[in-house]
């Protein structure tokens, strides 16, 4: 974990309110599921950095996909090519790689870490849901479609793909692992329905991002005991069998 400066290479709106941010710089290598704490302005307002899953990384660049939610992401969306920003990366523990045929499940911005993860598999099924057609990042997904054995889009309003919640369309076949990222409620419902082994990437609100403030805890059961652990340190990826859903 190191603080590094980078310069904005691209900060492009790829769908309404969704941005692709590419930062060039000398960043340590990450693994899928890890995240970065990103400074969203060069002043002290807002004071805290914001966490974003790494959506891709290459030689001297790193990519994020984010949705404008509030003050921090709104400021981030204003950054122009060439502006400097500071990242602490990589943070947390990423996905444990399983062999065989896997299921990737993304709700909303949960697609970002899964785009990075998908590059590691020869064959996978991607189940990807959003509220409406305009919030589905299809162009980004279709860049990796070559490797997807099948691709299932869902929208809550039925404007594209299958209608309804993503969790109503979970494929019935057996997978060696399911990798799930998205809103807590979706992941909890997925875990209730799906009986196979799964890993979940949590997006708890974070203060520091590196284990100091305890603002990001997730409840887990380990060796028969329930406890709270920091998702920025022990996660953000957890195995389904250890998560205590609240
Ligand atoms: C490990 C991790 C990875 C993440 N990866 C991504 C990503 O790849 N792309 C992306 O768009 N976002 C991601 N997020 C969420 C992102 O950090 C928040 O959307 C962002 O911090 C909001 O900042 P803001 O200042 O714009 O919003 P704020 O002004 O802080 O909040 C605005 C609204 O967004 C909600 N919100 C803020 N943070 C979160 C959160 N963590 N989870 C759910 N709701 C939140 C608030 O409740 C509020 O309603 C990730 C979060 C974590 C912890
Ligand atoms: S964000 Fe501070 S301990 Fe996790």
C-alpha cells in the first residue's frame, strides 16, 4: 500500500452518470477485487478519499468505473485530462481464483471489479443487472464477451434483457464458484437463493481504507464465533459461508 500520484488520462461519461476514469502513473500491481482510495479534490473538501474497485490495470495505468452519487464523485467527474490526483493502491484482499466454469454476478457498479476478474477466466457466465437499460454498461461488458459462455442482462423495468431483479434469473446449472459484487441487499438475496460456493465483494462505507477507523465492518462467523471484521483489511471480498447477513 503506497500513496502515488497519477495523471488523468481519461475521465469519460460512458452512460448517464457513469464514468470511466483512467489514471496514468507508476502504480503497484493489483489483483481483481482489490480497491484504491482516491482523492477526489486537491483541497481538504471533501476531506476523505473515496474507495473504488479496480476495473482494470496495465503497465503504468489503472482504471476505475464509477457512478456519480454525491459530492465526492461529482468532483471526481469534473477532472480533466492531465489533472493530477493521488491514489492509495492496492488495498484489501481480492478474489480467490477458482478453476473451472464460474458464474460472475454484478449488480450496478459491481460490474467494475468483475470486468477485471473476468479477464482471468477462459469460460464464464455473466449475470449483470441494473435498474434500467441506460444504467447497463453494455459497451464495457461487450469488450469481454468473447470469453463469456453466456451473458444474461436483467433490468428491473424490463427495458433491456430479462425483466425483474437479477436474483430472479440465477442460472440453475452448477458452477465451481460464483463471484458476486453489488448492493448489499442484492448480495444477501443471492446468498439466500444460491446453494453453491460464492465470494462476495462488499462496498461498505469507508473512512480510511487501511484498517484504522473501523467504519467498514462486516459481520462474519469464524471457528463458530461471530465477530466484526474490517472489510478494508480482511475484505472487501468474503466467502459466502462466513458472512453473517444482517
Ligand atoms: C471497496 C469499495 C469499492 C467500491 N467500488 C466502486 C466502484 O467501482 N464504482 C463505484 O461507482 N462505486 C464504488 N464504491 C462506492 C463508492 O465508494 C461510493 O459511491 C462513493 O464513495 C460515494 O462518494 P460520494 O462523495 O460521491 O457520495 P457521498 O456524498 O458520500 O454519498 C452519496 C450517496 O451515496 C451513498 N453511498 C456512499 N458510499 C457508498 C457505498 N460505499 N455504498 C453504497 N452507497 C454509498 C450514500 O449513502 C449517499 O446516499 C465502492 C465502495 C467500496 C467500499
Ligand atoms: S475504512 Fe477504516 S478501518 Fe476500514
